[in-house]
């Protein structure tokens, strides 16, 4: 990590705030192997008991990526009866779709796919590009989480098993992307730059989100296991024909383009620094290996050119219109109406502290 994160700070040892925060999270949420398994078994037993009379006992979001694939595999091995849920936002790579199909077929797990209204979604994605913030992936992230929560409501379930884990994805500079669950922020950008109404887009307002976090439970099972990403990838490749897609979240064409082209070229943000830093802290790679990786292109230049042409065409833009977007003055989350003021307040910080003590 470096000062391309404008909010970063370093202590007198040269250790940055992200690594200090990582150490604190590891102490709080990661347990010795046997204790972690004991705690996980207790959680799994509770999920099974609560879902005993239902067709499924939990929801698992799947993207075709390694974390979600490994999570649903472990959920099956632990005896859960998950419903796999996938948001098709129009940007799935063929590789991701095949990964999902092959794994779920082998595990005999049902899949629910929500195909998003493309006209609405394109209008919202264009709005975020025109807003000129680094938050252009928020429409997808917000829709995915909203879909998972709504599926728990529909199926009368309480548990979402998620692939998020502290070991490999704890470095999150807010300046590089924020406002994921802030519907006021999303609406304000769409009202200013959009052209059509959002009538079917999966979303949560402030009160929906507040209700969900109080009544639903996200289970981060990888935090209870000795999770090593590279080992998980090898297992999935060997046993289920899963294939790697070239970078974190690159199973989505738009995410690959956003992280590998849009952010670095418009804002100078290279998300590989955050992803690799987490892997360094987890002991999966060395700092020297990460620095060597950063010497390479974010992903192959030929594929960047192909993705650029594909994104421009799919969003109904011209080259000139896209170049204009890339050259707009940089803005941030704080340039638009949002709930940011509340999230910075002492009231919210106090409520968040209480919530984390309860989970």
C-alpha cells in the first residue's frame, strides 16, 4: 500500500493503517484451527436446526470466483442445504458461467439466477461513469447484496453464507470505493445523470438495510477454517474442473475492466496493491513476490483493448463519449448527496460497536 490511498497513514515503524487494522481483525475474528472448527460446528448445527422443516437452510451467493466456489463446497461438506444465488448483470464471462455450472452440477445444488433488467442497469452504470467517481462498481455490489437479502426473505431464511474472509481481503481503502450500501448516494447519482426510472433494480433503502442487518445473519465460514486461497484454487481445479480467470474478481468482464483499466487510468488506483497486501499479511505470498507482480500490466494489454471496445459498445457509447468520461474532473462519494454524514457520526459509530459485540 502507498499514498495512492489519500487516507493512508504510517506509524514510526513504517507500518500502514491497513496492516495495523488487519492485525486487530485477525486477533478478534480468526481463531486457532481447533477452536475455529469447534465454533463453526456450533454455528452449522444451529443453521441446520433452524432450517429443518424448509427446502433450504441457507443462501450462498456464487459468482464463479474462487472464494464463493470454495464456500459452497464447504457448505455442502458440512451438511448444509444451500440455495445458490447468482446475479446475472449482463457482464458474466463464459469462464465464470462454466465454473458455476460445473461446480453446482457436481455438488447437486440448486441455482437461482436473477437476470437484471439490462436497460435499467446500463442506465445506472452509465450514470456512475458520468458522475466521475471511483465507485463505478457500486451498482453491481449493491444489487448482489440486495438480492441475497431478498432471497432470505422470500424463502423465510435467516442465514447467508458468504465468501468474504479477513485473511485475504481486508485492505479496503475507502477513497478507492465506498457507498456500496448507501441507496441515497446511488439514487442521487442516477437522478442527476440517468435517463430512465429504476423500477426493477434490486436495492435496499436505509431502513431495509437496517432491518436486514438486525434480522439476518451473514456467516463468514472461511474465517473459521485454515483458508489458503491458492490451495483452494488447486482443489477446485483438480476435482471440479474450475478454472482461474486471471485476477481477483476478474470473473466479471466489467469488473476486470473497471479494476484493470478504468481505475488505474482515470484515478491512479491499482486495486492489486490492496489484494496483494492482504495476501502478504496472510503469509500466502512475500512482499517481493507482490512487488514483482505489480511490475506487470494489470492484465494483458490486448485483452484491455478488447474489453474497452466491448464495454463501449455494450454501453452504447462512442469512443469519443468514453474518452470524455475518462477526462472528466475527478470527483468522490462526498461530492454527492449520501448518508455519509450519518456513517461518520458518533451515533453510528456507537451503534456499530454494539452490533459487532453482539455478533
